[in-house]
C-alpha cells in the first residue's frame, strides 16, 4: 500500500532549519525526504548524515527527482520570489519563512501563480503563535478588554550583524529592508488583532553608517491608527535590555503578551474596593508570571524526553506556526494567519511604513565590497584562513603594513568592507574544508596561518566541523610542501584553575576529557598537529592567545564574565583575580613575526600580557565609559556544576549527542581564569614584546572598544 504521507523538503540549512526539521518530525502525516542547500556539508549536518534523506545542492534537480508535495523555503528573503515561483510552477506546495517576499508586487504575483497552479502557499510568522500572544488574542476575541483604545508593540533585540557583519545581507543593503526582514514580526502581531491600519508617522534614530556606507537606523518609532485605536510600534536593534511584547489597552483593562519572557498577564477589575482592588490586581499579575514560568520550564524539560512537547518559547512559537502552515495547506483557507493573503496584507503595511520613513542619504564615497577571485592570480607568500574574524582582520592589516604578499581565503567579502586591501593582497572565495579549493589556494604559498573555527553542540560535532577538516587541511599543506603551518590554539584547553603561571612547555589540561567541548576539541586538534610534527616533521607552530581585547572585538567578552546583556553580567567566581588578556594588535604582531622566525617548528607559544586587570576592574572601566552602572553578581562554581550535571543526566536519558561529556567542577573552576602565563619563550624566539602597561591595556582593550560600540 502506498504511503499517504506528504513528502516534504527543506530548502536552506541555516539557523531556523533545525526548528522546521523538528516540526516535520512531529507530524505523523509528513515525511522529510530531502534537504537542499548550496553548502552540502550544512545540509548533511542538519539531518545528521541520514541515509534516508537525500541531499541536494540544486533546487531544480530536487524538484525533478524527489517527487515532493511541500517545500519549506528558509533561504534569504530576497531569494524567496525566484525560488518560490519555481516551486509553485512545479506544482508543489510551499511554506515560506517570513517575509514571503521583499516586494508587495512579488507577493501578489506568487499568490496569483499559486491559484493558477492550484497549490497552497503558507507563510510562517511565528510570534503570533507564541503562547502569550495566543492567550492575548483569545481574551480579545471574547471581548474581555472591551473596545480597544491603544496598542503598543515593542521589539528591542540586538542585531549582531550591524556590528560584526556579514554586511552584504539583504536586510542591511538599504535602510528600509529591515522593515521586511524584522519589522514584519511587529506588523503581523498588529494585523492579527486589528486587521488593517493606517500609518501616520515614522521616526528613526541612532542611525549608523555601516562599513558598506549604507545607513542603518537602529531605532524606529512608528505611529498608526485603526479606527479609533491608536497604535505605537517601537523597535531597536542595538545592544540593550531585550524586550518583545504586545500591550493592549481596552476600556475595561490592560493585557500584555510578553513574548520575550513567555508570559501573559492582564489587569482587569475584580469588583473589590480601593486598596483591596490594587492588591488583587498585582497579586494576580504576579501569580500569572509564576505559573507561566513553571509551564515554560516544564515544556522545555519535557521536550528533551519526547517529541510532543514544544520546548522553549521561541521553539514553541515556530512549531505552532508551522503546524498552522500545514493546516492551511490541507484546508487552503485564505483567512488563515499563515496564508499568503495575510502575508500580502503585512507587505502592504510595510511598504506604507517605507513611504513615511525619513529620506535617508547614504554616505558619500561609499566603500565597496572588496574584489575577490576564484583562482589564484597573485604570487602570494602567506595564506590566511579566517581573515574576516576579529584577529584575522588585524593580522591582514599587519601583514599589509609589512608588505608581505597575502592570499586570504574567505567565504564572504562583505565582512572586509572598510578594510583597505593593498595590491599585495588577494581575496579568494572558498572554504578550507573544500579540497579542490584548497588545492588552488595553496598555489605558491610558503606559510599558512589557520584562524578559522567552527562550533557545535557536541564533541563529535566539533570534531567533524573543525578538528577533522583542520587535519585534512594540514595534510594538503604537507603535500604542497608548506614551510610553516601556524595554528591558533586557545588557552581554554589549559588548566586555568591553578594560581601558578602556565609555561609554554606545559601541555593541555590533563583533565581535558571532562572539560567543555570547545576546549576538548581544540586540545585534540593541537595533539594531532603535534603528532604530525613528531612523526613526520610537519612544520607546525601553535600560538595560544589569552583573552583578546581591542576595537572590533566584543565588549561583553565571555572570557571576562557571563553577560546577559551590556547592563548585566555574572563573574566567573568573584571576579577579583587578575585575568590573562592580550591586545589584538599584539596577537597580530606575534603571528606576523612567527612567519619567518627561525627554529620554532614544533613549538607552542603563549600570547598574553602580564595579568594586571581583574574582571571586576574590567567591568568598572566599561562603566566609566558608559556613564552608568552595570548590574553584576558572583557565581558559585558548585551551583553551576550541579546544574550542568542535571542537564547531563537528561542528555543521557534522551540520548543527546553530547551525553558522552561528563561535566566536572574543574571545568567550571577553569572559567575563573586564575592562572597567569609565562611568555618568555615567545618573547625570545619571536622577538616579540606585548604591551604590559596597565593604563594602555585599559585604554586600548576596554575604553576604545566601548567607545566604538557606543558610536552609532
């Protein structure tokens, strides 16, 4: 008997894809049979190298071969129209991650084509399916607030891309693009209540010039009305206290869907007198918060044990939204909040906001994205892998100043917008995990500097994504007779819990198997590279930077403390001990000197200034620049350890990929960064001297990065 289930595919294996994957897995009448992404490795990792799910790198080929009923389109918004039209013309249903398109006319055309082809188009606007928002709309449908007087929607979330890139993302190319990318969330939350609205005024603030020269407005205030209801939408994208809520004031009371904190509460009269009324209103609101908090954590915990519970607040909203998308596909109802008709109404409001926004004049002499090559042209001496990162950019500039010919292997050139590229530098597009690309990139190269790193949620994931590709890369370098392979290690692989100085001859932590996965993975990579030197004289040099500070790096550095946002952090321990830091300029200088230094093959070097600043002092200096107080707290490593153990027990029960790592108190104690570092050998062999003056370290490592962060 034929399988009656819908055959589904995922197009785009980015961040949101894991939630769509789980949504499909939860449905008894849908089977995931294919994943398509230009990055074949990302597609394979999404489904954990499943043998039953076919991997594609071409949409057309997938449409031809996979016999699909529905495709989840999770790619960049500006690709939705072309991809969606191809899918619809192939007679396949489609679920878009919002926005449906980046243009109203495109959305209307897709709707028309879908009607002609008799296929359903659904669009996921997940936050209108969050728990608190559903509670709000349920109250409003009952008329529980009476006639609506005002609606206030607040979206204040950090958008890291405006600081770290990549800057060629569609949402950053024009000031108004962010309205479709992120503003559609707020508009969907509005229209799901009022149905239609008139935009009155749009005010922007805290505008900054991106490295591309494009203006980005970090704050928006939008005034609107719907009948007699006044509406305000406030959004901001810079770092700050994160908020996301919808507050509705009616004639009878106020209700608030706090989506960020996953809680709904209302202030409605109870019929009591005076102070008793106030007491009951406040008590009811408090109890609602407690009740919802318990539900949230229960849902998150039970989601680890079975596939029925939805999990945390964001995941819950996405799963609910996708469930609604499938309901729409089965029923094809135009009144559904997942329908393309609803998405078109959102696009109309977004375009109305765009017409009201202030005229933006982009910066004169706008910098352009650097030119790249697909094959080597320059006769380069040094190959940098990871040149678009914090250290990589500084190293690239350092080598250019020294007139060293450089080839940088990069995946996205927009991250180097604003960085002057000299005639002695060549930017080659590609990934070091691709063997054919590396074969080309190594042409004529004498020295390789490997700064790239990949992250995962398990040790096996780290090994597959980072360690194994690095060793494969090293083998290719060996094949090409590279004279030196400089690898950026980490101090996190060392025993940082002891008060004595760590020497450069000290090996990785003896208890590394009980350390965090990142530290363990880097230690394994170091060991494997050192084995290549010992057994085959592979010319490896390992440099281990301390906590790297400087303009372009994070002010909220995880090596200093656990930051919740810029205004709140918890020290690793009391925050009183001196921590190992190094300026990014000094790291770049050490790496540049290691290129031609004699007799250093097979050696490992610590890169650190003398420990002279504590985490508390770091935070105090940030406060001095901010002009405001940061809320801080100490952390108890025993408490952190027991919480980690509890999570591990759950991982073991459910068979989580990270179940093999047994937590340890030692790992948490290492977070305190008690150890100092002996850098005598690095200073001698590399003829290198890091900044040791405390005032200069504070100025360049704390003050200047904080000022740069505050400058819009």
